[in-house]
C-alpha cells in the first residue's frame, strides 16, 4: 500500500493557514504522570497529564521540563486554541455532528484512493490515530464556520478605496498589463517531490478529462484561493515571478497552462481575462478591485479574531 497521501482540510485563507492543532495517540505511557495544572481557559484546567498525552510519542514530563520543551509548549498552545474554538462554537450555536466528521474523513480517504481501513492504517504509520484525526477535522470545520460568519456579514469598500487601489496597481506596472488569473497549486513544502508531482499531475489529468477548473481547484489546490475556485483576482502580469510570467504570457483568455514549477510548488494557471491600462476604469475592473479589497478586509477581520479577540473575550492563563 502506498502510504503517501494528502490529509486535506477545509481551506479558508493563507494568512490564517497556521497549524493550530496538535497530534495525539491513544496509547498512554505506562509510567504514572504526576498531574498538575499547566494552563486554564475560562477557569477550566489543562492538566500536565493531558499535555503529556499530546506528545509524540506520549512521555512523562515534569512541569519544569514541559516549560522548556518546544513540542510540549506547542502542544499546549494547540490545546488552548481547541478550547477557545469549542467555547466560541457553543456561544455562536455552531454544531458539528459526528456524521459530518465521518463523511469528511470518507471523502479524504476516497480522494487518496484508499479504503477507510487503509486510510486509518496510513494515519497510524504517520503517527496519528483516527480519534486524533477526527478531533482535528472537527476543529477545522468549526474554524471554517466561524470564518463563514465573517464572510456572511461582509465588509464595505468605498469608491475612494477602489480608485486608490487601481491607481496603485497601475503605478506598479510600466506596461499596465493586467490579467485575471486562477491557479491550482500544490506545495513542495507539504509533500515529497514525488508526492507533489503526483498530485499536480492528477489535477492536470482531471482538467484534460473535461472537469471544471474551479471544481478541481476546490478539491485539490492547496492555495488560500482554493475555496474561491482558484481565483487570484486581477494582478499585474509583471508581478509574477519569471516562471509563472513565461507560462501565462502567451495564453489567451480561457487557456490553461502546462504544469509550472516554482520555488514554492507546482502550479497550473488559467488566464480568465486580460486587461490593459486603458480599461482600468471600466466597471468590470472596478468590480474585481472591490472583490479583492473586500477579501483583504475579511482576511484581516479573521486574523484579528483568531489571534486577538478570542484571547480577549476569554480568560486564558498559562502556567508554563
């Protein structure tokens, strides 16, 4: 069995795409862990025992050792974030059922061409248990639904902001040539070279079979724009790095590039529309600018919420 596979989580936006959740295993250390409180969230304790069981492999630590162990400190941050997300979900009446989690896991297994049992064995080979993976999936779904509330609420973008954006965008490019671009992206950082190539080749094959670009992007792309069908919005052509620039320079509207390698990963690009400086004030360009600026504002609101407001509205105390 090929143990290389992708653990796909719902994607929000790249500015928020940190690793918030840690790993655990079911087996407990045989030695007794002397318990102590290492943190609290709204007066609910996080114990040293709970923290030690999150380590890979689980091991016994003293409070002092945990306070100087990078893995333990990261695991504690993960536990705290999980507690905060669970509290916010309860407050906002966000419910994630076991059935939803199981359906999502089945979909991930299917995308990796694995049966459910094969998928669970592959998780174990990578140091995870299915229970841990369920918890991760549940937390990610909660994050996605919390983010969805920001998107639903929307943000305002003024005409002055659009004018300034279009002016700055034109000033940044000598030729003023702009394109509306979409991409399917597979990161080299998250995969081995062989695995990344296999994933991007699979995406290219699905496109060749006539699948919709946006649907393939939503299911396979790892960029923050995946949830938008891969749309990067309107960009200056000259802002692209040399490999991407060369790939799209000669493409006509609607055409799709071959697989392109960059330092970050592998890309498949589609030119959705071409513009030039003379069309910078037309209604379509202004609408694209409005969408881009609105997305930026929503991302900023989400970042502020997940990294700031959550910790203000709840009482978090760390003892190590």
